[in-house]
């Protein structure tokens, strides 16, 4: 019985570690997307007016920040849920 609880705890903590690694990869991808997006907007700035450029930059950055916030929230919520489940199983022991 103890080995089962230990394996469940180990699996939960491993999943938390995987979520943290996924979060780091997501941040890197989103930063790269922001840089590429701003480069594209800089290229387009030669062809469009300033008002459209500013609105496009604001929209793009808003979407990137929203995606990052949602991913962060999902990672923290999932990790917290798994750790609390593992603690609950250990406390019942």
C-alpha cells in the first residue's frame, strides 16, 4: 500500500515538473512570436500608416500577453491540483 502511495506521489510530482518545463517552452515560443510579429509589423510600417501600425502592434501584443497569462494560469492550476491531491493521499496514510 505504501509503495502505491509513493508511486502516485512520484507521478504527481513528475507531472508538475513536466508542466513547468512546458511552461518554460511556451514562454520561449511566445517571446519568439512577439519578436517575429514586431519584425513583420516593422516591415509593414513601410506600407501602412502610423495609426494602423499602432493599432496592429497593440492588438498583437495584447493577444500574446493574454496567451501567456492563460498558459501560466493553466500550469499553476494544474500543478497546484496535483500537489494537493498527492498531499491528501499522503495524509490519509
